[in-house]
C-alpha cells in the first residue's frame, strides 16, 4: 500500500465535497457524477469521495488514492469504480489539478453525433481548443461503457490529450482544470454552451463561434474571475 | 373475493409510496402516474395506491389486488381505473416485480411518430433491447385511450413482450423491472434518454447509440448500482 | 350600475383566487394572466380579480362584473383591461363557467405559424376539436394587441366559437370549461400538449395524434377525474 | 476625481440591488450579469454594484461612477470591468435611465447566427424596432470579448443606436429603458421572446410576428403596466 501524501486541510476537503454538491445544484450532476482533485502537496496522490450520490457528499467522505487508484486508507469505504478515469488523467496531465465527470444530457447528444462542440460564448471559451470524443469501442469493443480499468482510463486520457474537455460517447463528459474552481466552472459552462449550440444550430446557417485565438484570450478572463462565481456557487450549497 | 397474500412489512409499503413521490420529484409523474409492486410473498397479488395524485401518496394509501385487479380489502378505497395495465403485466411477466406508468411529455413524442427510441447512454442501456409502441386502436378502434379493462391490459402486455419499456401512443409509457428501485430507475432514465435523443436527432447524421450487446452489458451495472441512486431519491422525498 | 348577482360563498372566491396561483405554480401564468368564473347563481354576472399579478391574488381581490364588464361594486379597485375577453365569451357561450387567459410561450409559437395545434395525448383530448387562431389584425388592423373593448372581445369569442381553446396571435391563449377546475385543467394541458407537439414535429413524419372521436371520448374521462388533479394543485398553492 | 452627483435615497439603492436579484430569480442572470441606473438627480453619474455575483448584491454594494466609469468614492470596492458598457450607453443615450447586461443562452444563439430576433408577442413588443448585433471583431479584431474599455463601450453604443435591445456576438445582450423597471422588463421578455422564436421557427413557414407599428403601440401598454410585474418580481426577491 502506498504512503499518504500527507494531511490535507479540512477546508480543502470541504471544498472538494462542496464541488460535488455545486455540480448537482447547477444541473451538471444528477444522482451520479464525481469530481476529484490532486493532493495539494503530493502530486502522485489524489482526493475523491467514496462511492456516494454527489448531493450527499461531505468532507468526511473524501478518500485519498495513489495514481494506480488504490485507496491509501480505505477504512471500509469503497471508491467509485470510475476512479480510473481520474487517476490516469492525473498521471498523463501534470497541469491538471482537478477533474469533473458527468452524464449531462445536452452534452451527451454531441458525443453521439458527428457535430463537434464549439465555444458559443466567452464563458465557454475553453471549448475553442477543440472537444475530442472518446469512443470506448475503438480500443475495447463491446463493453459496459464504464471506465473501470487503468487501460480504459489511459485510453481516455490519450483522447483528451491537452484539451480541457472531452466527451465520452453514450456516456458523458470530463472537464479538467488547473484548480478545483476552474474544473467546476468548465463543467458548468460546457453544459451551458451545449444548450446554446443546440439552439444556434437549429437556427441554421454558419455559427459565429469563438475561434481558437479568441477562446484563448477569453479563457484568461474566466480563470482570473472564477472566484466570483465559485463564492456564489459554494454559498448556495452551504446553506 | 380472493384471500390476501399475507401481511406486508410497513417499510415495503413506505417504499412503494415513496416511489410515487420520487417519480414526481424526478419529473416523471405530474398530477397523474402510478407505480405498483408484486406482493413480496404471494406472486398472484400486487400492491398499488388507491386513486390519488402521486405526490400525495403515503403507505396508508396502498391497497392489495389479485391479478384480476379486484381489491382484496378495499375498505371504501377506490383503485386507479388503469390498474388493469398493472395486473395483466404481472400476469404475463413472472420476472417483473414492479411497474411504473407515466405520461411524460418527452417520451410521448416518440409514441406519436415513427422514430424508435434508442439507448442514448449507459443509464438508459435497457432501451437498447428495443422500445415497442402500443397503439390501442389496433385492437380496440376508437376509445378513450384508458387501459381500463383486462383485455386492454393484456393487449398492452403482449406488445411489451419481454422488454423493459413500452410506449403507449398518445398516452405515455410503462417501465418494468425485477425490483421496485429498478423499475423507478428505468422510468427516470427513459425520460432522460428521450431528452437526449430529441437533441441528438436535431444535430442530424447517424447516432452512435448503444447497440443491443453494449446495452445488455451496461444494464448489469445499472442494476448493481441502483441502490446508490435509490437512496438519494428516497432521501429527497422523505424530507 | 347593474345590481349584484347576489352573495358568493367565501370558498368559491378562494377557489377562484387559488386558480390564479395554481396557473402560476404550474407554469402557465407568469407575472400576468387572468382567470374568471361565471357567478354561481346569476349567469349575467362574472367574478374576476382586480388587476394584480396572479401569484398575489387572494379571495379579497375578487370583483364582480356584469357582462358589459362594468364592475358592480368597485370600491376603488381596478379590473384588468382585458376583462372584455372574459365578458364577451361568457355572453356568447352559455355553456362556459370559467375562462383562463395566458401568455404561455410554447403555445404562442403555434399562434405565430400555420401549424395547427393537435391533441398529443389523452390529457389534452379537448384540443382534438380543433384550435382556432384569433388574429386581431383581421378586424382591427394595427393595434396594441390588447383585447380592451367589447368589440375585440366579441371578435375573439366569434373565432373561439364552440371550441374549448383558442390561440391569440402574438399574444397567448384562452381556455374555457364547464367548471373552474376544467378550465384550469385545459389551460395546463394545452401548454403540455404544445411542448409535446414541438418535440414530436421535430422527429418528422406523420403524427398519430388523437382524432376528433378519440378526443371526445377521452375528454369525458378528463372531466370526470379532474378533481384528483385539482385537489393536488390547490394543496400546493395553499401551503 | 469627479464630484458625487449627490445623495441617493436608500429605497433607490435597494431597488437597483433588487433588480440584480430579480434578474437572477427570473432566469436572465446566472452567476454573472449587471444592471445599472443613471443617478436620479445628476445625469452625468450612474449607479452600479461593485463586482459581485448578482444574486448576492445588496444596497450597500452600489457604487457611483462618472461617465468615464471612474468610481466617485470607491472605498476599496472594485467595479465590474464591463462598467464601460454602461457608461458609454449612458453617454450616448440621454433617454436611457437603466441598463441590464446578461449572458442568457437563448438570446446568445441569435447573436451567433444570421437570423434576426423579432417580437414574438406583446410583452416583447420593443423588439419590433429591430435587434442589432454587436460583433466586437468588427472594430477590435481578436479580443477576450470583454467590453473593458471606453472605446469598446462606445462601439457597442453605436451599434445599439436608438434601439432598446442589442445582442453581443458570442457574449450576451444589453437591454435599456427609460426607467429601472422597464429595463428589467425588457431583459426578461427578450429572453422569453427568444424562447418562443426558437420554437416558432422550428415549426417552419412564415412567422406572424409583431411589425414595427404594432410593436410601438403594444410597448406603450408594457411601459404603462410595468409596475404590476415589478411589484411581483421585487416581492419574490425581498422574501
């Protein structure tokens, strides 16, 4: 068994638990969905709730894992089976500090079709970098769709590459970021942008979406101002 | 009058009543909709609320019926007129332990058109087996649409055949399962999948829906993990 | 000034006030919308709230009008300017006991296009009789759209003819019924059916909507069972 | 530093703060969005919250700015970076007393396509005057989309011209009015009309939208009766 990455402040655990409840409150998670963060002082460890509906998660449910997704100190708690999705992205992407994985309907629609997601507005500027689709069939044939092994997690991480968001065919999406608030922000505005894109495509004609250069510029503002939204979102679920 | 199938634990009656309120809370039921379960110890009996808006149902409203849909001990309570939909499915499908019937708008749209419902994601994997449509006109001509007799219930059960879900033209849907939580889960994710399919179809092009083999594999996971969602849903309506 | 139609029971006034709040709670009314009922004992009088947002209406806000839409005992209260819509329908339709008028988005879309509304399911069976569209331009040219005179109210009543629902171009809808709960029920399920029709039309191909005969049969059930829904709706706004 | 325009009544500050919370409650604002009003007694000054999520704004957060968007008495508070959008419209439009700026998804879709917004019903009558689209690329090339300078604010004001509403490509919308309640009303019903237009366009065929003459007539009624809606909206957020 790996050693712990060291103690984590209570406030950090509370933020990670709040992130799950925020994503429910904001309509990104339903009865499922999970969010994780890299250990603040040990990059080979990450923190993630035990297997539980995200609306019910509190700081006491947070577990520590190594990058092989082995629990450091399980004390009888079970991790989500899809923790391999998180572990392999943390392994492949040193720049990533947090990951959210959801089954948001508006986003899933894009994962089922050949229409790529694009950045409909400044809040979703990070999508302008491109949104790849992971189809588990490509490497694993007929499966139960669950990202339940290191191999499947690594294949997803490979498709994600250096992007902030990837879709999972017939499954959902994953959003990553350099901090917990940014990953949560990206999950929320990926869903919002998907809604807009459905409506905008129905209007017909070309879409004046953000291009890669505008997207890169606008996302700097998102990252700088994320605290204002985070404070509000957190306040709503702390009531 | 048939004899009772025997006493039922209070917790079971409370779960069945909660299922009605859960389906309201999750947006599947409106002012109508009903859910039933087979008697836990007597397969020729089933349990179902008296005729009441589902949001208002408590354990005390649960009645017992035989498979001819006669109330065992009515004590002045009236059953739903559509209990024949339930009784005949319980008769035809020994594998079914619970049934939910709703009038969910997104699902009704598919029952009115020639576009078949498909499984848009893992949570709706059970739809990959195919979703037949019951058109009451086929056997009964012009009617008031209500499944109000044994003959109509049996005709619906015949169309449902061995599937988990069937649509009723210009009326709604029925979802069945091997347990109460699974039937509720299937009703909820049939509606969710319908939402996604509307959006995905609007994007145009082929849909990479789950095929039958993927659906069968993924539904095993749904059935195994349904308790996590059920606990959350129940907690929400027990507040 | 006309004489009063006589005293009205407090419970009746409370039901009429509740109807306004029900239509807000059910998403049919927004900050506007009005519902009226014929005086229970004097068919030449009707009851309707003073001009007020429907969410705020209580029994004390209900006023009495004659069919010329003159207030019987205004006591400084102002009626809605669109009370003429109500008065003229009550005059033209002795079978009508209650009227609801709303600006529901999904319904307005049909009033702007050439696509007729149809009955998508049993709860909206009354739409199978046909849904005429009143275009105020036809008789009055360029106006402010408001049904603000007896002449405009009468023109609308003429278009409504013997139907339960009519649309008003670029404005909204009116639903009528033989009782207050039935008029409220029809307003609610006109909106629900509009939602379904938008989705079903997007699927393409012919729609297996209810035909006139099925609609007539199914609406008998709606009228018979409306009390179950009414009790729930009222309970929700009486909290 | 400019001199203050003079003291402002507490009730006015509370109304402006309430306007932000109203626009959240009505679904126009999310975690962002801002509303401003001209100083009641000094037309060269305007009032606007410090940078804060709109749901959290109270009267104590309101700051005073001159038309160059310099804070009169910042006391350590930071204004929104997009206050230049407000300042330049107040400068260009003496008739404008209040401005709301949002990122409402249904509206953004129109800003991305070539389909102009039109007035779908009487409550959105002000749209019949035409809804221009501001594309920041036209004058400024690739940017971060933010209206963060006087030049960008002035360019937007030029596109808005004498209209009540303009869209901002890949960003949002701005609604202005001769009073705070009217600007708020216009923001709310621009979103509502966008919803209807999406649905009406999907039905196909020509749309019988309000023309300019009908729009002008109907908007007079909106302005006259806005108090009824404003009172309701305010009451909801004062709870």
